[in-house]
């Protein structure tokens, strides 16, 4: 059977780049790799963090709280973040240098104010789907490669969900950067992905379909 390979660009948005509201250190370095890899794939899709103002994951929505604090949201433990990727804001827009002409569909996440969504496939409680999994299966995708921001959050959870849904899943390690709220978070995230069966590759090893 023909292998249908998909590249998932995770949250390469202004607020996650240096100078953004929730800047991922050296997050801008993923853009060139994302652009370089896109022509090598049958299908390219992107995820976009797309929060309503006052989202429950924002520290500003919780009196006397600050980014990095833990609260309960939607029955789950939630890290609080600075306001970021608010719907329609410049920070929610894709990075200006990210090539979008090959991106077939954009899947928005984090739209429910009562629960956060790190994964591009589901919210954090696995209660609602973004439609990405069904879309990929409908297109006949068998392998997914994941890169973007951030390795220890949205990239990790997207890769784990892809694996759980039965896709052969690859993390493009040099095409992703992490937040590292705690030292070693990225290393632990990669170990967790490997343990779930995600294969870790470098962009140079990703050949054209």
C-alpha cells in the first residue's frame, strides 16, 4: 500500500516566537526547517492556537494568579499562561516567514474557554476532537511527521495523539523547540514520545515522498 505522508506544522505563531507573549526560546529557528520540509510531503496541514479572550488557561482570568501557577480547569490540572494567541490578534497569526501556500487545511484549537487544547487532535480532556484525525484518515494518511512549538507541550501531545490514533508518527526534533518551564522538560517530553512509539528524526533524514 502506498504510504501517504503528512507534515503537521504545530502552532508556528507570532506569540510563540521571540518577542511574543509566550515566547519559546529560539522558536523562530523552526521556521526555516518547516519551509524546507514542506515540498517533501504529500500533504501539509497546520494547527493554530486560537483562544477566545479571557480563556481559562490565562493567568489573567484567575485573580492573584501568575503564569506558571497550577489551577484546576475543566476537571484537569492546568498550567496558567500569559494571554496568548487571542482570536484575531496579531499574536495568533502565523509567523510572517512561514510559507503557507502548501498548507492544505488549518486546524484551530483552544477555542473552548473552559478547557485548554495542547494537541492538534483533541482538547486536554480528550472530550472534543478538532477533526484532524478524521481528516487525515479520510485523506489516506498513514505516516505523520510533527514539528513546531513547543516540543514539551503542543508538539508532544499532538505526536502522542497521532500515535494513539494509529498513525506511524515521527518527531522532527530539530524542527521543534521547547518552553522548558522546568529544566529537562524537553528531554522528558522526547523520552515520553519515544516510549509511546514515536520515532525521533532529524530534518536532514526526511526524504521526499
